[in-house]
């Protein structure tokens, strides 16, 4: 996973909230916080990849004690600068492997963050890390997109997702390795600037197997945080795995 000198460094942290403004809208945040607060109940919440606190801060405002793990000091500095940011504990480190003290009622990864772990081993380790911190009956929640391979015609490996006069963005897939990358070409002052972010896409069934390896079992899967049914046409999912109570 890239460290703070990579794409979660100062150059990204400085404009992250603005560049992801749609994800900060109340209609995007509140349904997620509703679900997570319900799952947390009277317990604590652990966010893996806490970033600038898009979900952690409103969840904490609901009275849920929240702790986060994040590798980027630059992103966490933005969280700290926000109202209530000093009430959220954060451990700096790789969320696939970094251990924190205590147990939690819910652990969660949002906004495709599981894909930031670019190997299957790291994704498996993330499940094991989360499961080790959950109390019996606790839940691990992941929000992630469904790989859009159905949009790839034979011989093509790129899927565009934004085209404008000043910016082109596209994902590149390697279906043999499940490696992918998001690529951006932006025109700034008449010159092209290129950004590249590596990921590893993962299927719902693969996540379920990772959960089983970590001792968790699938409890719910929805299309989104509103709990709409997950179908073969869904472009994303919110999945909830539970740690057995017995």
C-alpha cells in the first residue's frame, strides 16, 4: 500500500475534500452513518483508512467512540483541523496489518478503500486484522464497487468514467491478475498533467471467502447504504460480515 509520500500525500490531501465533494453531500454521508451507528450500538467503531474523517466525524457526533487507522499523516492532519477532529483517535499505519488496542462493535472500510490494498494477501490480512479487533457479534463492513468488466469489449482493457474539455479519466483492467489503475489526464495552463493510482479489484464472492478465512460470516449485502437490494445489475455493494457470538 502506498505511503504518505504516494497518492495520499500532501499533494492529494490538500484538495481531497474538494475533489471528492460529491461524496461529502449529506445524502451520501448520512445513510452510511445511520447504518454504522446502528451496528455500533453501545460499542466502539474502527475505521480502516480514516482519511480526512468524512464518515468518522459525523459518526462520532452521534456519540459513537471512533478510532481510525491511516498511513497518511497529511490526510489525518486535515481530520484533526476539523471541528471535533481532536476527539477521534488515530493510529498511523497500514490498516491491513496495524493492530490497535481494545475491541470494537463495528469495523469498516468505505469508498472502495479495500481496493487500495493491491495484493490478495494484503486484502486477506485486512479481514484478519479487522476480525481480531471485533467483539463477539461485531461486524465488519465494506463499501466497494463491482468490477465493471461487463463494459469491456473483446480486446479492450480501458473503461472511461469522466470526459470533459480539460480532464479525461479512465480505469485500466488486467483481468488475468485483477490489477487495475485509475488514470487521469488534466489540462492545466495549456499543459497535460498525468496521475496514476494502482488498485486491486475484488469480487463479492472473493470477499466472502476472505471473510470465512477470518472467521466471519455474511450477514447482509445491499446495493448501497440505503439497503436497496443487491442484484446482478448493481454497480456496487455494501457488505456486512458478522463475528459469531459463540
